[in-house]
C-alpha cells in the first residue's frame, strides 16, 4: 500500500498544524495475523487468522527522521504470545506539495513460537514515492527483505540444526486520493479518508510480514536430514532449506484508510479487500486493522 497507518497519521498531522515540530507518538494497534491452528505446526492444514494487539512508540524529528519500536501480542497462542518485535529507523520527506517520499530500515525479531510460520526474513529495506500534484496520486513502493534463521530440534529421532535463509523483493504500484475534512465536530478535529488501489509484483519465497506485502503464503516444509542408518551421530545433522520463486504479479488490493484526529489523539482503522494470484485461493479475501495513537 506504500505507507503504514502511522505514516498516514503523521501526514495528516503535518497538514493540519502547518508547522515543523518533533513528536513522540504512543500507539496501540489491532489486527489479525496468519498462524497455525494447532500446538504443533501442521504443514498440511491451512493457516488461520489469530487476533493480535501491537503497542508501539515512535519519535518523529522535525527534520523528517524517525525511529520506532513495536511489539506484537497474539491471543490464543500456544507458546510465547509476544511473537514479534520490530525496530525501525527511517526518513520521510513531506515538505514538497508535489511529491512525498521516504525510506526506512526495519529489523524483525521473532520469538520461538509454534503459532507463527517460521520466516528467515528479519531485515527489510523499504522505500516509497507518491506524486501529489494530480487528483489521482500515483505511487510506487519497493521493498527488499533478507536474512536467515537457525533452529535446533529433533527430526526422525535425530538431532538436527535447520537453517532457513533467503530473500524477497516486491514492487507495489498504486493510485490513491486523500480526502481531508476539518472541523467536523469541533474546531480541532479532522478526518483523512484515503482509498487506494494497488498491484503487488515480486517474489514469494517465504512467509513474511514485510510492509509492502500483507498476504500470507505457506512456509517451507522441512526436508529430511542426510544421515546414513547405523552411522554414529557426533553432532546435529544440518538441514538447509532455500526456496526460490520467480518475479511475478502477486495480488491486487483495494484499501480504505481512515484517520480521525481530535487534538493529540488519532484513531485510524483500515480495511483491505484483495485477490491473490498463483496461490490456489479462489475469490476475494480481506483483513481489518486499527490503531489508536496519542502524540506528545
């Protein structure tokens, strides 16, 4: 979609107050995340959507640089409910009436949880650009995710060390139009309504939570370790998984972002309807998220 809810909120706040300033924003988000439906990961069963809440703290400097930390708490979890922590640093350029652009880096830390499919994607570089002079604002976003994860356990009665590594690259093209309404109920409130239509193209090597792609795919099924029967086991058997897919259209989506601000408080719900390609899913799918924020 090219931007997160927090960035949309920050845009609206900048548009309304018409002055540069630094801010500390505390937020709590709500949504659903793909997860396994049983205590033991089952690669034959479809993933289910489990509810999460996400507290976050973001500092925006008036120069455009910002940093944030976010945690994710999963309800109905079987292991650690705090399944993910995100650390982000970035820069947004919003001082030009004709264009909006930014870049960010995020480091993902995942807990040892059987609820959420394993992903090696723990680094992401993300950039976006929107041209704001036309009524319909065209935009393009790119993200690159990479990394690896190593887990130890038992496989067919043998000790094993599994390394999952890889990368994903996506390009998102979009068109949108923001509608701004001020003074709805008081002199200090406003609404930013932003419908957008986007096409996501890229790779689908691994399940990930990259900003540019919220749609889930099946995680890689572990392969068998290479071990000869009767041979002594002196160290864990190494298993390396790497799945490579081509660059192709992945999904179309229609998203409606709404941000309501009154004073220092903002409420931002978002609803997305999407159609995936080459995943075996038929028909339209959808998801809902929301965020409540307070600006200091």
